[in-house]
């Protein structure tokens, strides 16, 4: 399958790309799945990105009742916004002036792809996975985030059937902003916990 808009489309296909293409062709040839259904599934996966997570966070910032439901049951609250997280259990952890949260997967690289898209390479690296659990403040410092000593740092380890999402602190000076405008302040890294949400001046 070609991806003409991909910046590396001119490079030779990798083994896994060839294998994927062969499986897709076989599924279509054997009429197990029609090509349009396969294409729709791929498009749905490609559409996943931090914008979905930002939509959830922005709603929580402006709707206290939604925020309560989100913190109580992340999966069910996301469904209210038309976001299906599948059979996974989504736990949303809230940053406060007293506590800062960061997520990691120490065993492999489990990640809330349904809300954040493809995980960055550093999230999957052995260094991040091992060091975040042992020395989170040092790791956060290397990302440019210094957490005050009076603020507790809580590390949440994802599992095969459970994912975490950080609810960052809403920046001051955003009173009266629409959800769409607030979403522009919410980055992938702030929902992982290695950064804060952007300040209003960034918009």
C-alpha cells in the first residue's frame, strides 16, 4: 500500500510493511474482509492523535461535572464525546498544585494511542521506561520541567489492559475561552506528564 504524502514514501518498503501489505491483500482476496472495510479501519487508526486527548481535557476544564465523571471512569466519559477506547480501562489522573503525574510503561510501551496517537520514540525507549520509575524528577528536568520539591511526583505504570492520561492544570488567564481555543494549549507531552499545558501566549 502506498502512502504518497508520507515524507519517506520514496524509501524501500521494510519487511513489516511488505508483510502488512501481503496480509491485507490476502484478506481481501479470500473475502475475509472487503478492501473498503480494511481501508476504513486504517483511516480510523491514522485519525487518532493528541487532538482527541486535547478535546477530552478541554471539556474537563470547562465542565466540572464532566471532569468528575472523567476522573471516576475515563473510558465511559470519553464515550460521551464519541471517543471509543475499546475494552481498555482508561484512568485519568489530575495534576494539582500539590501533585504532578507522569505516565510510563516499564514493561513495554503501553500507551493511550486512542487519545494520543502513535507514541514518541522516547516513550518506548528503555531509558525512559526504566528511569522514570526510579528518578522521575531528574527525567522531568531533562524534559525542561522542574517540579517544586513541595509538589509530590506520582508515576503511573500502564499495563496491557489499562492506560493512563494526565489531566494537566488549566493555565491561568484562560477564563472565558472556548473549548476549541483551550484545546490548542494542550499538548501530547502535557497529557503524558513530561510538560505543562502551554501558556495563553502560545496561542
